[in-house]
C-alpha cells in the first residue's frame, strides 16, 4: 500500500512539473536580444514578442551551444530563422554544430558561396537536415506580428565583390519598439552607401567587424546614432576592438558593451524601453 | 616463503627495474642495494637471485619495448605522410584533436590539431602534409593545422568502429535532453567524454580538485560495478553478482574504446572492489602490484612519464593503507565518528583525505599547487555521485526507448548535475 501511494505521489509531482513547463514556457510580450559571448566572431539570438527565435550568425566554433543551452530550456530545440551575414568562418561555423542539436526552419543567406573547407561541411549539413534555404538581398523583408526585418544590403554589385565583407546581408530589426541593426563585417564603403540611402536613426547597433578601424566611420555613426553599441569580440590577434573605432563610438555618446569584457549581453526591449544585463 | 610473497617480490622488483631504466639510474648500484636489503631481510639465496633477475628483466624490458616501438619521423621538417586515425577523435568546442598512427616508410604516433570541420572519424586513412613538432616535455609529438587529404579508405578495426558509433549514439541521447553544460558534464561522468567542456569549466574542475570525477576513473567504474552488483545481487548470489558486474565493466570498457586510461580505470575499479570485498591485506597488496606490473608490461612508459598512472596508484594505496589508519586515529584517539552521517559524508571525507594524502607529493611535484578547497568540494559532491550516475544512466537508457520519458528523467538528473556544477564553479572560483 505504501509503495502504491508513493507511485501516485511520484506521478502527481511529475504532472506538476509538466504543467509548470506549460505555465512558464509561454512566449514573452517583449523583445529579448542576446549578444552571445562566443569568442572572436558574431552570434546573436533575438526572441521576438510572440516567441519566434532568430539567430543572427553562428560564431567561430561550437561555443554558441553553451550559450543557447543557458538561454533556452532543454526542451526547446527549435530555431525559426537562422540568418547568415556573409560566408566567413567566424560567422557560420557554429551553425554546423547547431544543426546537430537544433531543428532549424529556415536558413537565410546572401547566396554567396564560402571559400573554406568548413563551408562544405555547412552545405552538406543543411542538405542532410533538409533545411529550407532562402537567398535574400537588399529590398527583401520579413514580417511577424508587430515585428519586422528589413534587409538593407547587399545590392547586385556588392554581392559580386571580391571582398566578402562587402557582401554582408545587413538586417534592420524593428521589434520591441526599437530598431536594431545587424551589419556583419561591413566596411566604410557599404556603411557610406547605407547612410546615404536610408534613414538610419537606430537604437541598438551590432558594431561592424568586431570593432575594426576600417568600420564604424564618422559619417555612418552620425547618421545611425545608436544609443547602445554592442561589440562582438573575443581574444584575437587583429587588435580588435581598435581604439579608433571605440573613440568614434564614444564621440557620438553611444553606450558601448563588449562581449570580451561583459560576457553575454542581454537586452530586453519593451515599447522602446531598454533593460540591459551583463553576464559578468 | 609463501607463494603470495614470492609473487609480490618478483612483480615489485620488475616494476623497480622499469623505474631504473626509465630514470637511467645505474643498474648495478640499485641491484647491489637490492641484494643488500634482501640479505638483511630474508637471506635466502635462490629467491634473492630471482628478485635480481626480475629487476634485470624489468630494466631490459623497458629498452626492448623502446627498440620495438621506435618512432621514425623527422622533426620540424615539412613532410608528407600517410597515417590512420588510431583513436576516437576528440571534437572540442574550438578544434579537433586526432591521434594518428604513421604508415610506412615512417612509424610512430603523432597528434594532429585541426579545425572543427571537416570532421574526421576513427580509422580514416589520411594523407597529411605538415611539420611534426616535439612538445616541451618530449613525450608528445604533434602537428598544428596540417594540410589533410582524405583517401576515403578505412583502416580501423570493425569492432571498435561499431562500438564507437554506439557510444556516440548514447552520448547524443544525453545532449538531446539536457542543456549543453549539464549534458557535457554527464557525458564526462558516464563516458569520460571531456572534449566539449568550456575552458572556464575545465579551470573550475582543476581549481576545485574535482577533475577526477570526469576522468572515468577507477572511482566511476567502481560506482558502476557496485550499483550493478547490488542490482544483480537482488536476483542471484552475491558472488555471482560480483562476477556479473565485472563482466559488464569489461563490456563497458570495450565500448568506450578500450583506450589505455579507461582500461586502467577498469582494472583499478575492479581491484578496488576486490580490496573492499576481501579484507586480507596481502591479497590487496598483491592485486595492486600485479595490476601495475601487467599495465607496465603493456606500456613501460607509464611508470615515470604518466601522471595519471601515478595518481591512480597513489590514490589506491591511500585508500588501502592510509584510510584504516586515519579511521583508527579518529575513532580511538579523538573519539570522533568516522562512519555514517548524511549521505555517508564522513566516509567520503575520509576517503578523499586518504587518497589525497597519498597523492599529495605527486600533485605538488607535477602541478606545483594544491587545491585547498578540494576536500570540502569533494565531500559536498561525492555523496551524490552514485545517484547522479544512476539517474544519468536511466536517462540514456530511456533515451533509446522514448524521448519524452528520457526528458523527465533528464529533468531530475539535471537537478543533481546543476547542484554539482554549481559547487564545482563555486570552489573553482574561490581557489583561483
């Protein structure tokens, strides 16, 4: 009799657990942005109000699995959109391991083939897992409830450029009442074109090229005026982030957050208000 | 003289002989000292000669082994060679580590550090172009980021290939239901897979003195054996149960790749169990010496050049010889209880202390520091290890049957894993 009642108790407790998951697992009503501390490379997760998850770039290795494991519950193994800025190893390598552990609904890229051995591994992984792929460029966009993504580059000439950093699929995210700009590794030339063509005025900037001195130019920053700038940077031999870039960001009064100093940077955006959390 | 004493002295002098050769000591000097000690202690001529012969054999065997397993390749020179991936590749968070066996005209083993992708697997035949470098200690040869061409051929053993892929599928079951950090820790506990640990976690393990938990040590294996033993004991006689669980451990060892470290752990785990079952001290002494002698027969380099080998034997000697002394000391002189307590923490503390006491000189000598918090960290964790490993095992087995059942088991396992990771990080950060 005693063992029977403990079985009932066990079942009851497991029931509580499952209902607890159902209760707290629901989507939030505000935007959650995570600029993940994945070393020298880019990777940011956006969870839109309503629950759609978008991953902007995958970082240089498997580190993003560690960060995703901390952000998402163990049962949540779906990423709705994966957006690759451009086919360089420090931006796409993490996607290969991601495909092993997570179900990815759409892989969005600029259509430009990568030139390294690991790119072939990504291509075969995408094929093997039957991931839908979409080639997008300037002028394309995605809408979900009140959120929207607009792609600002590349145009035809940029896409054919021999410099891969100029082929970046730049994405402007409107969500949680703020504008966030993801611009991969673009340099002065593309920055200037974007600043000239679009009304930039943004709130959060994923600083271009890990704080390289050939990015984040004065003209562009004067147009963009981000309140918050996040530099995705880790240990490297290039001297990133450079003093030049940091000075220019400081000159426009932007608050600078660096992954190498702050760890993962988590931003909640609710109707234009920002809450920013540093991991360390 | 009794047979067990003879066996002990002969295998012990074989070990000493290997020690002489690997440290390049003067053989005749040591032999003279040994002869003198023997004359004073025992004095029988025939057995004295046997001991000296065994000493000579150990020393000879060391050199013989090295002439047979010669490494044959030029250092610091750009060469192209064919090699077979000879062990289970370690795919870490940032790079891959491959151990390959060189094919003719070259010979020996080298380690390759290569990017994460493309991924390589056991048995693949590769054509490698690069520079072989010697590590600072001179014990390891490696090639950094060589140019690799895959021939598409496979030169591995069929059995190992199958067992590796079975293990891989079990590890995948863990990662499917637990978040990355916990999953990595659990696969360390159950399978000794450490490749996917983050750098900060590895540092925490080191600083808190808990690395042995994930090294698939004799400890883990003895937990598996004891656990299985009690399950089997429910159905059969105690003695049958013991042998059944030993059989299971052997199967487990083959599955994890039968790599040197795992074989050592299994032998140690079994010896540890025997020593617990059997309180006659001479049999434990003999078991330890014979195990060491057999392992050294397989690879005589272990004795002087492998810290893992030294640490596991030191720890075992601590458990067998120092623990009873400490226990007596506590009970008789200080009138403190040395058994029981919540989750048997007193015994765990005593075990950790004795093992560390014996390993202390090696730890200080090799690593140059000692983690002052390790006793506390270990006591807080060790009591929960058996249940954690059991639940982890259940999670994996359920994973073979049903994802959702496995998920529930994983949630419970995750509570324990979370606590243990928290303790490791806590003491890891204090000590750094």
